[in-house]
């Protein structure tokens, strides 16, 4: 299986500060994203679209498995490593429960998009094995195109959808930021990974988010 | 990707009677099994077990994709092919919603086990391309061992669990049979695939079910 062949080199087992936190956070984020996307798929207007969101969810659980395997190699218990992040992530999802199909897709596209950018930034400062793992599991895949196309078409067809989804996206970002601040406060090692370029990081995240919004016709 | 490489040979596209029904039924069964297992995973007592049930669910959606691809090759619309089976399968799942982790696992092990045996029997009389596809997607995988080990351990530790889960398994089989009868009544082409060995088929299903029950210490 090709997934096995690309698993991290177990010889590089020195655990850098913050890596445990990054992997635990990301593992639980993927597990919960699976759970929420699988549930959100019920909002789909037809069986084809429903199946596509189920398949997006399945990618997340495959990612979870890769991170859990890496934690195992590092001698860490995945459940224990994820535990400190359960509350923040559950709260994010409970505050952003979609009520229809377009909200669900916007959450997958905008919410996961900004979270992934953040994980990518953090990963940039860890060793190559874990950096490659994190970059590999982040969702630059065909499903993003599906979400983007669906939202863009809905927004083009109905200006009211644009304003409603723009507000929804602002709420997603607000909730994500508020939980990110909380995680940062509780996990100093993660913040260390970000170095002292905090302001520039924030600018980059904002820029990429704005690009995503514009790509589907939403107002930032 | 290896999955691609083993996809059915598109040159064998002659559609036998009943094959459309078999593939539609199985596709929707997998899509719904994904949905229900993903939801049932919330009943898990810990994050490790939860992740395993999520991974079992992800296998189902991978199977769905293989069947949907085959329907596409045959020039059939997956959604339209599944539609006639939605009601029966939804009713089965609504009548058998697990209330705890052991009920969820027993449903995956006993309920899916008897359904898989049935699909295997039907598949035996279709052409090689679709027969191989059906056999490939049926869940003879490592996750069955997980469910079996969990149920066996719970039953060994607590005789009350044995009697409660035995009753639950009887309910699962009763609901499955009642929906199977309904599907058979509504889809004569599927019944044709079974030939005239109905009584022997029923005996084989009963025997295999009894073996599964005995393997985990439940009373048939």
C-alpha cells in the first residue's frame, strides 16, 4: 500500500517541543472533522452530493490514522495526546453547526481552509518527518474543488445566498479564532513553534482567507 | 492507485436482469452503513475505539465509490439506481438504532454479517465482473475481528451483557428479514437471481449467523 511506503522514518524519533501538541491537536481535529462532515452529509440535497461529502469525511479519518500511527511510533498514546484539545474543538463545532447544505460546504471550505493554513504555518518550524506528515494530511485535494464549485454556483444564482453565506463565513472565522486563542493560551509550546512572526502570520492567514472568500463570490 | 487497477473490465457491459437492482441495493446499503456507523462511533467509550469505528465506516464509503463507478460504467445513474431501496434500508436502520457501544458493535458484526452473506449468495449468480466487485466490497476485513473481540470480552465479563445482546441480535435479524422480504416482494428480478434454492439459501444464512453468534458467546 502506497500510504505505508510514505510513512515517516521511525529513526527520527527525537520529540521537539510543541510537536506532541501539534500532532495531538491535528489528530483530534481530523477525527472530529470526520464526525461532523459525516453528519453534515445528511443535509445534502441528493444522494450524489451526499456521497461526495461522505467521501470528504473519509479522507479525514485516513489522515487521522496516519497521525495516530506517527504518535504510536513516537511512543505516545493518541488518546492522551488528543485529550487536551477536545474541549476547544468540540466547542468550535458546536458553535458552528450548519443548518443547511451550503452552510455545511462553506464550513468545509472556509473553516477547514483557515485551520489548514494555520497548521501549515506551525508545521513549517518542526522537523522534516513531522512537517511532511502534516503537509501531507492537509486537504489540498479534489474535494475542495467540489465545495468551491457548489458555493460559487449557489452564490451566482442567488445574491441573497452570497450575503447569508458571507455572514456565516465571518462567524466561522470568529469562532475559529476564539478557540485558537484559547488553545494558544493553554499550550505555550505550540506558540513557541510560531516564533516571533505572529503579526506576519496573522496577515498571511487573513490574505489567504480573503482569497478563498473572493474565489466563491463571498464578501470578506 | 491500486483500487483503480482492480476496477471491473468495462468491456463486459451487458446488463443481466437483477444486476442493476443488486448494485443499487448494495450501493445504498454501503452509503447508509457509512452514515450510521459514523454516528454510532459517538457511542464509543474512548477515543481509540471511536476512531476504529470511524475507520470501519470509511471502508463502507470506499466500497460505495467502487459500486457507483461501476454503475457509471454501465451507463446507470447511481442515485436513480439506489432510490428504490432507500425506504427499506432507512427503516431497517431506524428500527435498530443502537443505544450504546456494544449494541453498535453487535449491529456491525451480526447485522452486517447476515446482510453480507445474503449479498454474497445473490452475487454468486451474476456475471464475473459484478460478482467479483460485490465479493470485493463485502467486509471480510480486520475490523470484523475488532468487533468480535470487543463483544466477546464484554460477554465474558458480564453474563447480563450476553442475554441483553442476544436479544438485541434477534431483533436485528428480525428487522433485517422483514425488510428483506419487502425488497424481494418489490424486486422480482433480484429474487430470480436466487434461483429455486430458496430453502437451502435460508438454511445457509441461518447456519452462518449461528456460527457468528456462537463465536462471541451469544445465544441464538
